[in-house]
């Protein structure tokens, strides 16, 4: 396929490879889960069903991604450790962190009813994530110790806090009672005032949950006499341990030290410099246009499994658009989005300070919210079609320094839409006419725009210019200025509230659209 004059914008994409031999850890955190838990009436201080849901999602992540061999989580966070030799996604941090957060969010929605059968999921959850690069297994040991110490401290505080609230104290009174208290004092408070021995509380709450892959013997089939035939297979198992960073715990599991390395000694206090390195965040350049582009992961297979219509499934595209609308409604700093097929680009305003411009949080929040919304809304667009498995999207963030370059980026995506859609329309019409996929590819090889249009017109009676705009133009999502609803590029006569998010199918390559709608990007 021909390149366009806008291809140069790809040069602004930066590589963010986690270099070998650094170990890759992806840590996800529930986004605004204080509100989420309140809306969904989670039990305090710990809702075991919610914790089991998080654990089930982490188990699904380990099944989905073979390179992840260890995970640790508590509350609304989980850390996933990749094997030391992993080359997953060429070790590109943004791809890896967005994909894990996206898939986790999708599974969370998919499994909600399993753990909360009587409770409606009120809105799509989302997660932020980041990559922590550990230079050695000793640094990984310190990281795990840090997270479990945080689990211990937070759970003890939260247990005391919520017991005080349940006893009648106000939030400020409970905070004042606990101010400056040490571990032993909290234990005494729980025992003396509430008769609770902290050490007898569920291990999952006190210690968090540890999950790793190990070899287990499973029955794979039975022989002709009915006797089980067993094989060793790698399977994720849950354990709870007081100290997951202890040498004794780590080194007794061959699968851990073979894939990650040995812990040679035990550690107590985690060095502050290590903690600072774990908390480090890359920030995007200030006063630049930030574009977050997400792409469906293995969506060729996803569309085949779910029998999407070829070359375009209008319902699938409308589902994508509905998810993009939800993202704009959630994040005010996103002023424009453009989507085609299984991708979407989201443009943040130049002055945006969303997540203090921390790239990993911005990418993962958008990708995970988009994905969980996709699962949540699936039934609205495919009421007769079961979602066979959770989708996922990977993402990246790119900074564009000028308004012109930003518009060239968006033009590049729409040119790509034109090229791909015209090719795919021809390709699938040839396939439907009886040609094999290889024959169709050979037939189209080297053909130009005019030749493809003539093929469609002459052989299939299709005038390409009359195909739906959503296929040819892609979809633009933005906030309205005028109180008019636009549907398929046509004034529908419906009245809109100022600032309402709309979906349009228009030409964004020509500058006329932007000159007529300067409010969208507010570049002045």
C-alpha cells in the first residue's frame, strides 16, 4: 500500500524498551476505587468477594500471558513479574503496561457476575499501571518486600479505622485516634476495644495474595481401561505467606528461582532509594499535544471468532465509537478522538496536567477504561452474540510539538483509513466472489486507487464513493459547540446541550473542518 505525505509523523514516536537483563514488573492500581467500592457497597475494611474477584482476574492474566510467572496483590492493586528472559512485545514498556491493564479490566467486567451475582455493575472500572524495571533479583526482592509491607500497614490501619467508625466515631475522630500509633498499639486497640486478635484475621487480607506458575500433575485423558493418564503442566497456584520476599519462601519454589533467580539473603527495611526508584514516573513534555493511540490486540482473531461482517461490521464500529464517547465523557482533558477499525487516537489539550502528565498512567487509564466499557456495552450492540473471551487493547503516547504536526498526524490516520478500507473492500468482495485469499492479494498487488474503484464498479456494481461515511472516513468524536446533532455527516435536527460529546464522520484531512470548528482543539 502507498505511503502518504503525512508518514513523517511516525518519527515522533519514541522507543521505551526495558533493556535486558532488567526484570519487568507491571503494577496495576484501581483507578478511583475508593468511589468504586462505595458505589458498589463493598464491605469495609475488606470485601472478600472483591478480593477474590481481583485474584481471579490476576489468574486470568497469568493464563493469558505465558511470560508472566509471578504475581502479588492486595486491595485494588496487583504486581505482575515477567520472566527474566522475556521479550514480550519487544519489551516496550507502554505496550506491556497498557495491555496488562486493559486485559485485567476486561476480565474484571466479564467475571463481575460470578462474584457479585445479585449486584449490578454500575459503571466500567478502570486501572492505571506502570512498568517497574528491576536491575537485579535483589531489587525485585526489595520491591516485593515494599509492597507486602504496604499491605500489612494499610490493612492494619484500615481495620482499626473502620472498626472505630462502626463503633460510632466520625471520620476525623477515628483519624485522630490512630494518628501516630505504631503497629503494637493498633493491635492492642483492636483486641482491647473490639476483641479482635489481628493475627486471626484472614490471611488474604493481612498478607495479600501470591500467585505463581508451577508444575502440577493433571489428568489429561483416560486409557482404554479407564485409568487416568497424567502429565506435568505449568499451572498458576495461589499461596499466602507472611513474607513473600523471604529467602526461605522464594527458594523453595523451583519455578521461581529458575525463571527469576535466587534470593541470597533476607531483607528487613527497604532502602529509601529503592522506593524512590519504584515510584519514578516518566513525564510527557509540557505544552505539547499528547496523542494516546490504542489498538486492538489480535483483533483479526477476535473478529473471526465473533463473526464480524467483512470488510466492515457497522455494529462493531459503533461499539468502538460508544467506548470513545465514554472516554471523552470521563476525561475532560481529551478534546478530540479519531477512530477506524480497531484503533482510536485520543488528543489531550496542550495544557493538560492529567495525572501530572505521567505517561504510564494516562495510557493505561484510557486503554483500560476503553476496554472495560467495550465489555460492558457488548450486549447493547450484539444482543444475540455471546462475548467469547475478553478483548484487550495496547496503547502508546506521543507528543506533537505544534498544531500543524498534530493535524498532520490526524490526517495520516484518516489517509490510512481510506487506503485500508478501499483495499479491504476490494479484497473481501473478491473472496466472496470465490477467489482464495492468496488469489485476492495477488490480484490487488500494485493496483492504484482508480483501479480499485473501477474493479468495484465494473465487477461488483459498487460505487466506492457511495459507501457509508463511517467506513470511508472513520469516526471523529468531540464536544459540540452548536446545539445541533450530526449523524453520518447529516444534520439530524436534534438539539444538543453545549459541550455534549458527538460522533461525526467527516473529512479531517482538509483544514476546512478545523477552521470551522476551532473550539475543538482551542489552539489559539
